C-alpha cells in the first residue's frame, strides 16, 4: 500500500506547473526576440537553458509573446531532439548505438547503464541524476564505442569501465 502511494505521489509530482513568478522570467527572452518569429529556435534554446526543459506553459507563453501559433512551437520542440518537454537529469548520457559503436560494445554499455542506473533510453533516473539518450552516430566513429556525458566525450570505452565513469557524475 505504501509503495503504491509513493508511486502515485511521484506521478503527481511529475505534473509540472511553472509558478507565475518563474514564468515571468520569460519576458526577458520575449523582449529579446519580439517581432522576430524567425528567431523561434534561439528563443526556445534560451528558454530551455533558463528552465532546463520546455513545459507547455513555457511554450504557450513564448508562442503568444512571439506571435506564433502554439501548435507551431510544439511542432518545433518535438521535432528537434535537443529540445525536451520533460525535466532532464543533471547529466545527460548520450550513448552512440551506431554501427561502429555497436560492434565495439556499446550494447554492453547500454545494458550496464540500464541495470545500474535503472533507466531505459528516453528516461530520467528518479534521483534526477541521469537522463539517457541513444544516438545513431556522434561523428566520432574512430573513437568507438563513444558516450557523451554532458559536454564530456568518453571514447574507446571498455564496457567494464562504465560503472567507474558514471561514479564521476553525481
Ligand atoms: S557510430 Fe558511433 S560515433 Fe559513429
């Protein structure tokens, strides 16, 4: 029973509502790009930097501030993988599962992450430490298998080192 209540509580907490005082910070970005709807992508990037993600309230306010239909803003946010509508973990793991990396063991790295961090691709750990993404090629096949953690590149990875590398990111 307690376990079920905890799960429900976590689910309820995931329904993010951005407080009005936080949302007001968007005015600065809207002022910067006002009257320039073609600057939607930079505006969204700035907003994501500010909030960490792009919840619906943020998208709607930007849409109305820049005089762009909300549906268009949503379409752009969901088209580009570097935008997210869900809160992300403190560290984003981008594991390459492209051919060069796959044959050199990135699937083993993925299995270790799934087991040790407890998340699958597209998920964020409950403690907010990691989000996991799979990519097709990072353009660094000579370093296969490759994983990015935030801005750091981990190349020529031995799957056995995965745990130790993750420990460096708290
Ligand atoms: S396939 Fe992994 S970097 Fe190209």
